């Protein structure tokens, strides 16, 4: 399998697992060596990444939540997405994730976004 198709298939799996709020599927994309860097801090290994997604699933599973990926780029082992969302708690006006994917697993992920809390 080519690097691009492997990277794309892992990203597709990850986005589907997130949309379905499937914790086991999400965690299968990571390893104990994986690192996720966000504005909330750095999460290392499966236990810390699980905690991050527990919080994300709690917010993004609320009624009335919308989310759309507006751009996706794949280059070798790297995937980049731009997305926007609205939850009952926050407006994600502009958000981006960058993934480094190696051997079918997310080794490194970073997140940045303009998030405005609702009052």
C-alpha cells in the first residue's frame, strides 16, 4: 500500500471514529508512544489521549452540534485538515489538525483553532 493511501485511510478511519464517538476505534489509531499537542496541553500515550477524547466526545455528542471538514490535504506521512463546528458550549470558527501517520498509526497530532465560548 502506498504511503498516501495508508495516510488517507488512517485519517478517514479517524474522522469516522470521531463522528461515531467510538472510543475503541479512536484509540486504535494511536500507540503508547503517540503525542497529541493542543491548546489544552500535551497528551502522551493511550491513557492521556483517552482522557482528551472523553472530554471531546462529551462536548461534540451534545444535541445541536454541527461539524464540517472544509479542507483535507495528504502529503506522504502527513495529513492536514481544516474544520469548523458549533456545539452548545463553543463556536469553532476555524480549527485545524495536523497528523503524522507512520505504519498505519498516528504518531503525532497537533490542534489549533479559534474557539469562542458561548455565553
